[in-house]
């Protein structure tokens, strides 16, 4: 059964290589590999990571102080995996704080004009008509309830472009 996901993107704060979320999204999708930690910053297992499978689809969601937006979509081309040392040499770039575990991507669609999450109010199960949605986006990956939510994101994007 195909699942539909949201991968969250945010700015890297501090450290040697602070990067904007959009720059991270562009870099990682060009590499065709989306790094995901099996264990989050609090030392707890990342929920849903073992449910990611080849053939699933994801939308990318940017969390930003200037407004939260969807940046694009992709098809997941592997289950959750750790790269071999040889594979990591090609994909992991320390200046982007890339991870050596995650999923491979294919059919990446990077949207030139991002879709503001406010456009989705009342159109998907996770953004109510009241505009409250922050709780849903806790964690780095979220499973959508159904294909209708994924299709609504794509449909709404096409309406603004």
C-alpha cells in the first residue's frame, strides 16, 4: 500500500554552516537522498521512520518565520536505509550537515513558487478551516491520512501557478 508523507525542512541555526531551509531542500533533492535521523535530537526514535517504503510519495514542508510553505514533491525510491561508506562519500557533504541515513528520492518536483500552508485551510485533514495546524507538524516526518491530502496539495499548487 502506498503511503503519503510530509518531510519537514527548516533553517539550520548556528554552527559553522547555517543554511536556509530552501537551500537545504534544493541541495538534498538534487542529490536524490533525503537524510532522516533514526533517533531525534531528544534521543527518542523518530516515529514512522520504519514505515517509509519505496513507492511512497512525499511533500516537502518549509517551517520559516516568514511563513510556512510547501516546496515540492518527490517519490520515495527506497525504504529507510543507512548509506555504505562508499555511497556516503558521494552524498554526504559536511558543509550541509548531511546525514548518512534516510531515503532515496526520484521524480523530484521543486516548485519555483512555494505553496503557503494557509492555502490549505479546510482542504486537507491536517489544516483545519480555523488555520490551526502547528501540532500536526511536530517531528521531521509526518504521515498523511490519505491520498486525498496529497492530491489536494498538488491541486492547490497548480491553482497558484
